[in-house]
C-alpha cells in the first residue's frame, strides 16, 4: 500500500510541476505549484516525517503561495503571447532531462534487490522536530536569517513597483 501511495503522489507532484512550466496563465501556474507542494507534503508523511509534511503545507502551500498570488494579482499579469520555438533551448532542456533520467536510473539501480520496498525510517524515540530545530538554528542559522532578509527585501520591492504603476 505504501508503494502505491508513493507512486501516486510522485506522479501527481511531477505532473503538477510540469504544469507550472507549461501553463501560460500565472494564476494557473501558481495553483499547479500549490498542488505540487501538497503532493510533496504527502510524500513526507509517507516517509514518517510528519512535522516536515505539516510545515510544507503551512509554509509553502499556505504562506508563500498566498504571497505569490498576492503579487500576481497586484501586478495584474496578463497571459503571455506565444513566442517562436528556440531550438537551442529545446535541445538544452532535453540534455538536462536525459542527465536527470540517467542519474535517477543510477540511484534506482544502486538499491539492494531485497524484498523490502523502503528501509525502516522510524527509530524509537526519534523526533524529527528536534532534528529540524537543531539543524535550522545550529548549523544553518546564517542561511535562515539571510533568507528572511531576502523575503523582506523582495516584499518591499514589490510594494515599490506596485506603487509606481498606480501613479
């Protein structure tokens, strides 16, 4: 049952991630990104990382996407017109896709051929909340603060850009 949930959520996540790039309407792309975030949260839950799954929904599918949709609505983005096909970009994208498929194949082939589909991840007395807290505020405190400042500066930039367009 767990392997079926994994594959359904993986296909849903990858399909909605492709829709983020394919859709021309910015709101439709943002909604596809929300669906991708929700499927990723489901993958975290199937791996017994409940805290990370809940934070994925609250922070990314909730707060960050509300900010993205607010910015999209504030800037009043229109549907982009179709452009001519750039063959160099298509071949570059296909090369990146081929490299990605090759790496995924190498990872899948490196798994042992035992009967278990997933290794046992849950240990007794293990708390993913404490691990995230120690990692976030211990080793990664500076990048965490830099990301907070970056979000603040980008929000101020959007407000300034929107005020200029209203004049």
